[in-house]
């Protein structure tokens, strides 16, 4: 992916080196690490906001720790390390694309913030932990990423490559777009009004739309800045496939439970990302229409 030398966003908060943001906590063994009891509860409650179903990731990721004072750590200057610079550059690219698309529609795009953290952080949606994977919180309009997730994406989930990493960011920004459009609020209003299975099915549609929006970003970023190199699209499609509910469930528990899907199969995620990338048209991302899935 061609990204070096491009504009970097000023909307990245780096709290990775903030002191007092973590504390030892009671843990239980799961997979290769220790998992805080709070992580399990948070992962289940926050599953609506996540890029990856937390229930299937709990066995793949270690636990985080939380601020004993319950306060958000103060952000410092953006680190000069390449992963941080990459994230800031990709976020800037999403800003440029979505600002233009909203402007064309006669609306104004509000840039989200993106916070880089380690292990755990405080959010408007509760305590965010690394075991959740990257996630978006509509309460504070922020994307949260522990960069250690990219190691998991590459080494454990079999999805290497910088464009795969960019896809993850673009997907979370897709949730921000949904929040601005009111889609997320409509979805959240269905809580308790439908069965869990029905809500899971709606969640799949929400996540697949975010995948399609990520594809729309890729389309316009390539058209404007020619960021895509040979093999990049395959990296993104592979990542979409590897983080499908069916693939993750098969890896984590050895069986697939379709009624528990909240993000869609790998094939569905690939299909909707491709639809957005090929068309560049948000109108092609209507995953909520009958018979679209």
C-alpha cells in the first residue's frame, strides 16, 4: 500500500504511554493468557460496536487492565513509530474520502477521533480492552485500537499486510458513518424489541454495511491517490474472510453456530467489501433491504 508521504490526521490520540492507565486485576485462564472477568462482560455488552465478534476472540487474545480511578488517560503526542504513523495516514485518507462524499450529498462530515491504547482504556461505552479487538464507540465518536491486534491479525488469524490493516480502520470508520447517518441509533432501538436471534441478524447487516463502506473508501482513495499496490486487494479480501463469524468460530470452538453470527460469514464480508470497492457508491451498501443477504 502506498501511504508514506501522504497527509496524517490530527485526530489521533496516543495514550499508549500514559501512566496510571492500568492496574492488576483478577484473571481467569483462557487460551494462552489471562482474561479479566470484566473483559468477558464488556466483550458481550459491547459486541454491537466491534469489528470482530468478541466471544470468538476471547480465546485468541490476552486480557487488558483498567484504570483504578476509572478515568480516561491523557493523550500524549503521536508516536513516531511506523505503525502509529500508518494509522494516522489511513485515518486522514478516510477523512478526505468521507468529507467529499458527504459534501456531494449536501451534508457535513464530522471527523471521528481514533485512540491508540495498550491493554485497556476508558471510553464513553465503558471500559475498552484489547481482547475486544478494534471497536467504535458512538458515545464519543471514537475508534479504539490496540496495535497489538495487528500482530494477532497477521500471526493468528492469517491476514497479513498493510492494506488488511487499513481495511480494519476503514471498517470502524464505516461504523462512524452509520452513526452520523442515524443507522446505528435505529439499530440500537431494536434492543429488547426483537429476539436475540433476530437482533443478531440485524447486527450482521450493520457489520456488512460497514464492510461495504470500507470498500467505498478504498475505491475513492485509489481513484484520488493511487494507494493500492499489487496484492493489496487480496490482503483486504483475505482479512475480511478470516474475520468472518464462521471462520472465527471454527478456529476458536471447532464448530459453527449460524444463529449466533453477529458480523457475517467470511464470504459475506468479502462480497460486501468488493461491492463497495467496485462501485464506490454508498447506495450499493443497503444491506438492510429484504433479500440483500
